[in-house]
């Protein structure tokens, strides 16, 4: 039995972080197709193009130039076509305020960027698994809320 | 003369799928993951008809036996969670009893098809149920813990926190604020 | 019953009586004179008759003398001289009588004088004749006849006199008779008039007296009924005097029935008794003195004094007035009145006191009050309201208009609006406005006004408070708050920079360290591995520092998250978290029952975590390390430390250990951020744990303090509001 590739988007301004994220994904068993963007605007512009294949999940860094993660999140949740895409926040901040605000604005997962690579791999894997379950099993997407 | 076209395969495929599915006159939904969900079970005739008509467009209905089994595992787990008595069993024995497959087989099949283990799924499902109760009812944590056969509120809170990274209280607060936020915007 | 009628009738009666007496006297005197006149008239009439008789008598004598002479002549007889002598004497007597009787009538006197003359001539003739007869003298017949005829002429003449006299007397008599008749007519008439008048006077007087008597009787009955029905006791005393006339006692002459109600002794029993025997207390409470005083001065006296009758105390008010020789006393039982007065006085006193307290309270609270009747504008203002307006109490006549005139011109509209609002509103309306006091100071007033109904009249009552100072303080506080907020915001942004911007590169360092060790770890030389581990440790340490710093700065003082926390459960959780470390270090925790408090759960967790971690870190390496956790409830006065106590009682939580301790002089320092008392290498840590503890406790309005002795252990005291 063959599972289709999961389409994953990542908006992250830090080149090293993008590279590390990509490394982590490739090391996973789950097959993914990753698209990365240098800031929120780039990703949003791409998402809004009509022929874009809707991703299974979007990872958003909060602190980005031009358009930050929070702005992207809000924009997505206001767009009829994009509001259903699960959003995982991927940030250094562990401030309760940031966490609460992103959840309220509609984020599904909040990830504190781990400080070692194996932890990063585990986190990403867990998020993808969760997302898959929420997409395919009879789970209430309204309650798709995790902090990892 | 020459023209060039670009096309989005997803849209093309979706159009074909919708065209054929509409013929069946049943309710359905197409998931982004190329999954078609029917609200009612199809008759064998309908199923056969759909498979042959889609084949013309190169769209193949994936072997549904394994998918079906995975779905049955999920359904059985759902049943088990809602059924007070069933809760007394271990998941493994309950599933193998109900589905007449060895648990190892079911477990492997499940992991293959869902990226996750049955155990994880059960916990996730249970937590989802807790979330549901917290979000939509006025039940206290003690009542929820009792209803879902948790030994204590602490156990419930502990598992909830471990799985979701949030305490039930924080979760409840966020859900409430999110609702308020949404209704404010509307 | 109109006493004035009685009194005025008595007066008029006297006047009428006096007039009647005068009239009677006058009439009597008239009558007397009349009778007198009558008597005189009668006398005069009788005199006339006597005179006539005398005249007749006299002249008859003359005629007799003539006749005798004639007879003697004829008979030639001699007349006895005795006879003539008798005549002569009788004539003399008659003449004398006539002269006497007609003294008042000159004409008759003339006649009498003439008569005397002729009588003398007659006498002479007779004497001559007698001489002839006795022949003493020789006379012829002729001569004798001649003499006799001369005698006859004299007698004739005398007879004419008699006629004149009679005529005269007749005239006088007639006159007198008329006068007499008149008198006799008037005298009975006047007498009758007198009698009639007397009768009328008598009748009128009788009627008057009878009426007065009747009135007196009813007045007496009226007085009697007053005396018996009145609440007043009426008594009459007769004084008892000693030899020198000094009053020594009084005797009850009269007592109205009321005496029984007041004293319990009946009126019959008391009358005749001595005052000193019946009520001895009157000789000590000033009553007897008052009676004596009243007797001596004749002025009425008044005294209220206390008595005890049958063990019941009574206050009696007596008014004594002198009546004839005794004392008339009216006594009223004023016990109730007196008691009521007493109550009223007490009430007054307490009211006065309360008023004084209120005045004081107004001054203390900077509050003034006023009330004004909407109907007539009658206004009352408290003393302190005047003071608040920079005036002296009652500097001006209280009125709402005057009061309004103090309002700051810029707030006038606001003030009027709130006033009119108050008139419409049912409850209390509050308003803030400024006033300008008499000495041109601007003050802020806060007012609460209410319109009430008092005796059917609308009355507005208001309380004004001088809030100038609190507004000033408020402004100051707001300014300070603003400054504080700004500096807080600065601190927050600083923390954010530190936490985020510092963490980013550090995390990347750590990330690559982990990647490096994962991929190339086995390829390192021993030396490289040592260096590499040092890099890793330092990076981790730095991360921990930043994390702690962050968590310190994140202990915000918002209290919206306060909830009930069972500290026992929190401690259990902390013990769970630290279980491995506790096992490793073989530290034993002994804990007693901890309270349930209100606070922020994760902060409480952090507090215990830090304290226990601290105790583990600085444990004694020589013996078995122990941590003792205990709690008790104390009142704020029992806490020996000086901090702002917002609660009456506190939970005192004590965390003590037998670790290495520290110098007591550093007891305050250990809670300062980054303050570490030990060598870095000796004990790992960031020196922020206790600072976080302090911040958490302070955030919960509590207090933390430590005491220690090196190598004996340290004790941490935490006070949290109960």
C-alpha cells in the first residue's frame, strides 16, 4: 500500500533553519514534498495563486521580515480557500502570550524550535502524524490544538 | 497554428471525479488527500460501476480492502471508547476479537496506512473526545475523567498535557477565547 | 360662667346703691324741710288765731272799761278800783303778748304803739274819773260827762285800731292759710314720692341681689366642679403661730378630692391635720418655707419639689397664694412631665453629643452637608460646609442660591445639570465639580444629593466632600503609574530582545553542536571531544541563564490568573519532577500539611521547585541531607517582619534544610538577581532561582526571608495572605 506524498510548506527567514528543517524532513519515513519561503509574503503570494496545490500543512515562523507569521496566519484564516489548511507555528518564542494569541487566531500546533537536531526530527514527525490523523480520521478539526 | 496550455492536474482529476460521482446520485465528499468519503455505503453494483467508469480516465480505485480494514479499526476504536463495557478490555484484545485478525497484523497495517500506531491513535482519539467534551459541554474535569474511565483528574490532566502540550484549563480558555474572537470578527 | 358679669354687676350695683342713697338723702331732706315748713305754717296760723284772741281780749277789756265807766256814770256808783286794776293788768299782759306775737309785723306794731298811746290816754281819763268819784277832785257833772265822752272817743279810737289790727291779721292769716294749705298739699305728695322711690330702689336692689346670689351659687358650683374635676389639688392652710406670732405649722382647712389620687390620703382624713404631721417632708423640701414666705410677703410663690408617697416618688408643683389669713395652694402632679423633661433633657444631651461627633466627623472626613426645602428655599448648612467654602460658620444666610454661587464658572452647567437630574431621579445622584472658596482657592467637591419628602414637602439633602487632595494625589499617582508603565514597557521590550534575539543564535549553536555530534561524533579525537563538550556545556549553560532570566521577567504582576491552589498537590508535583535528582543526591523531604491558597499555579510550582532545588544544591555533603517543609497560620501582628500587610492573617510556610547555609549578613543579598554567594564551579546555578522566588512571593502580596548559620543549615520563611 502506498501513501501519497504529504505536501508541506515552510515560511522561515533564517537560511540555516530552513536547511535544518529540510534535513529533518528528509530523514523521516514519511514521504513529503517541501516548499520553503523566505518570508510570509512570499508564501502568501504563492498560496493565493489559483493553480497552487493546497498543502497538507503549513509551518510558520513568527518572527519574519516583510510579513510575519502572525499576519500570515490571520490572512489565511480570513481566506475561504486557505482557512482549512492546518497551521503549525514554528518559533523560538516560548512566551505564553504568543502561544495563546496564535491559537486564538486559528493556529493548530505551536512548536518551540528545539535546540537539537534529533528533537527537531521528532517534533516534525509528530506534527505530520497528528495532521494526518486529523485529515483522515474522524477527529474534530475544531479541537486540533497542540503545543509541542 | 499552435497553442500551449498548462493545466492543473488536480482540478482536471477533481472535475472527472465529480462528473462520475454525480452520476451515482449519492452524497460524497472529496478530501484533499484524494480520498472520497461516502455518507452511505455503496452497493456492490454501484462500486463496480464506479471502478469501471473511472478506469477510462486512468483513475484507479485503490485496493479498498486494506483501507476498509483500517477504517474498521478506527470505527472499532471509536465504538470502544463510547462503550462503557468495552473500556474494560485492553485495546489489543478488543480489536482482535472484534475484527478476527491478529493484533500484530492490525497494528502493522494501521501504521503503514496512517503513519501512526494504534496505541497513539487510541490516545489521540481519547484526548479528542476529552477536548470535545471540554469545548462543547459544561462538564467538569472530574465528571469527564469519570466518564472516560480515567483513574483521576490528575491522570486525565497528565495525559492531556503530555499529548497536547496544554493543560485542560488552558485548552478550555483558548477555545473560549477563539470562539469570542471569531464571533467578534463576524 | 362669665365671672366678669358677676364682678361688673357688683360694681354697677355699688354705684346704683350710692346713687340711690344720695337720692334718698336728698328726698329726705326735701321732705324734712317740707314738714318743717308745714310746721312753721301751722305755727303762724295758730299765732294768727292767738293774736286774734289777744286782740279781742285786749279790746274787749277796753270795752269793759268803757262799759264800767258808763255804768258808773249812770248808777253813779263808783267802780271798785280793784276791778280796774285787774283790767289794767290784763290789758298790759295782752299788749305784751301782742307785741311779742306781732314782732315780725311792723304794721301791727304801729297799731300796738298807737294802742299803747290811747291806752295811756284812757288810763289818764280813767284816773281822772276815779279822782272825781272819790272826790279827790271836785268835779261837776259836766266835767264828768265830758270826761266820760272823752273816754268813749278814746275807746272808739281803740276800736278802730282793733279793726285795723284785725283786718291786718285777717290778711296775714289769709296769706298764711294759703301757704299752709300749699304746704299741706305738697308734704304728703313728697312723702309718697319718697316712699315710692324707696320701694323701687328696694325692689331693684332685691332683684339685683337675688340675681347675684343665683349667679354666685352657680359660680360656686362651677368652682366646686372645677376643684373636684381638675387635675390640680387645691388646699387651704391656716397658719399656726407661736406666742410671738411666728408661724410654726399649718393646718389643713380644705383639700380637694384630688389629694387622694396624689397622696393616697382622703380629703376628709386630711382636713384638720397639721402639715408637719401629715407630710413631714414639707419641712425639709422647702414647701413650708414657701408658705411662710407667701404669708409674709403676700405674693404668690411657686415651687416644684419631690415627695415620696407610699414608696412612690413624685414631683409636685405647688403655687401658693395668700388668701385672707391663710394660704391657698394649687398643686399639680408633674412627675410625668418631669420624667418626660428628664428624658427630653437626656435626649437633648445625647443629640448634642451626636451633633458634636457629626461635626467632628465632618471636619475629619472633609464633608459638609446641606438641606433645602424646594418650596420656600429654606436651607440649612453644616458648619463644616461653611469652613470648606472658606467661610466661618453662619457667615452668610444659608441658601441654595448662595451655595451655588461658589461653583466654579466652568462647572456651572455641569452643576445645574446634576441638580436638575437629582430632582427627577429617585435615588442618590453623584457629581463632581469645582468651587471657588471665599479666599479664591479652587477646590474639588464631590457631591451626593437626594430629594426626599418631609412632611409633604420636597427637601433636597446633600453631602459634599472636599476631594481636592485625593484628586491631586490621584493625578500624582496617575503620573507615577504612567512612568512606571513606561519603564515596565521598556523592561519588557528589553526582555524580549534578550530572550528572542539572544536565544536565536544560541539555539542555532546548540542545533549544530547536536548535528555535529550526531554525524561526526565518532570521528573526534579525544582532545576535540573534550573541547566540543565544553562548548556544549557552555552553550547549555547560557541557554539556561537566558531561560531563567526570561522566566524571572515573565513573572508579571497581573492577578487575573489567581485561582485556588492546593499547595500539597503542587509540592507533590515538584517532588515528582525532582524525584530523580532527589534519589541521586539522597535528600529526604519531610513535609507537613500545607494550606490551600489563592495564586498563580505555575508560579507556586516554580517557587517550591526553586527552593527545593536550592536546598538540594547546597546540601550538606557530610551527613544525610534533609528538607523540612512546614506551614501554620499567623495573624499579621505576629509577623516580626516589616512589609505591606494587606491581609489580617497569613500562612507561614517554612522550608528548612541542614545544608551548608550562609552568613546571616548575606541574608538579604541572596534574593538579589545574579547574586551568588558561592564559587561558580563549586555549585552550578545561575543565581536567579531565589530572585525568582522573591518575585513570586511578592507577586502574591507575600514576604520571603531567610536566616542561616554556615554549616548548620538555612531556614526560608514565606508569608502568603490567607
